[in-house]
C-alpha cells in the first residue's frame, strides 16, 4: 500500500488503536476484534514481547482488514525491521529524524511523537505525515487547540488521555485522528480474553468519530 493510501485510510477511520500487552499470543484476536468493531488502524507496540512476530502474524492472517502499524519505535533499525515484517506505518513516542527519513525512503507513513511547538514544527518539516502529541493528557484538548492556532497546517494526533469522555473534545480541538490506548485495548481485558468487550469499545470510538463528522 502506498503512503498516500495508508494515510487516507488512517485519517478516514479517525482512530489508531495502541495495542500493548504482556504477551503477544492473543493479539491476533485483539486486532480482529478492533476491525470488526470499526476501528480501521492499529499499531502493535514494541513493548509487546516478540513484536515483530506478532506484526508478521497479524499481517498474514488479517491482511488489509485493518491498517497495521508498529508503535514505540525509537530508532531506524527497529523501524526498518517493522516495515519488513509487514507494518504499513511507524509511530513513535519521540522525535527521531532518522526514523522519519527512513520511512520517507520506503514511502511509508510516519507519526513521530512531539509535545512542544518547536518539536511539532521540527517533525513536520522533517516529513512527518502526522505528528503524535504525547502525552496528550498533560494539556488535554485545550493544549491541542492552542497548538492548532498557529499551526493549522499540521496534522495532530493526540495520544495519552484519549478515552470515551475526551475523544469528542480532542476532535473539536482539531485532532486529525485519535491515538487510543488502554481505554480501548486494556491489557487486563486482553489477558482475560474478553474480545467482545474490545469489539464493543471499538464500535463506540468509531461512532464518536462518525457523529463528529456528521456521518452517523
């Protein structure tokens, strides 16, 4: 999938699920539940044991049912390994210009993490497709809105603090999409195998995006 096609699907879906767990064994079922609930993008973080194997398995089994990415990518070596395993985009908690450069080289979407205006602009100038505002719970929707004021041209994805009570506020503040972690994919829920709960939550987040955009 081209970078443009991947970015289009991510933005249209409006939600990027951040998948973390103490074990990667059941994450195929997690990602399938997300897709069935209407969340069309998910990132497998590198805090998951055997993350590369999980990415490879999910990609093979689920295919294009969900736009699969890799998260918590801290360096270009990890980014390249994730892309070779089947990830279509790279997400990071921090700004590493070499990671952005590598993703542009391979025509893949990259979402580096930033917080201050200086970091946000640096990420965008380096070629970020979306800048991940992390941790977004520190300033909440008001901080995101403040960033959007002087930087309306930059696509921002808040991550951290996005839940069912704040999702719409972040969208109103100007988020192009939402990075949603434990409030959607709770490691305890994953461990218990309650995939129906994940499917239900996914449908609720997808519905919030549709309502905000006037599509519901």
